[in-house]
């Protein structure tokens, strides 16, 4: 997204479908270098982040690249992590 362009839901949906092999890794922002003003409203913080990111579904933390995705489920992330950790423990026994 070019700065100044209006981000639409269609833009966001298209960006969510981009794969690791399609993204320019040099344009992925490092989350360690992103400052979001916590005094802004929730909506303003979201817009601020969208303006700072070429594709908000991709981040890096140092040398680690991350693609963020969401599933259409009622499960919360803490429950998914709990299930994953329990599965890992079961496999070790």
C-alpha cells in the first residue's frame, strides 16, 4: 500500500491472502521499531499501525518473520495455546 492510499476492507482481504513467497521481506516492518501511541483511541491506534505497515499481516521480530492470520472460530488464543502445549506434553509421555 502506498502511503496516503485509503485502506479498505477489500485491500485488507487481499493483503491477508499474500504468501511468504510473494511478500518483499525488505518492506516488512520490525515490531521492535513500531511505536503506537497508547493515548489514541482503539480505532486511531489501528489506523496508525495500518499506515506504518506495507502489509499489516506480516511482521518481523529481529530475524524472525511472522504472518498473522485469523480463523473463523470462537476459540480464543489462550485456549489454542493451552491445547497445543497439552498436545506437546502428551507426545513426550
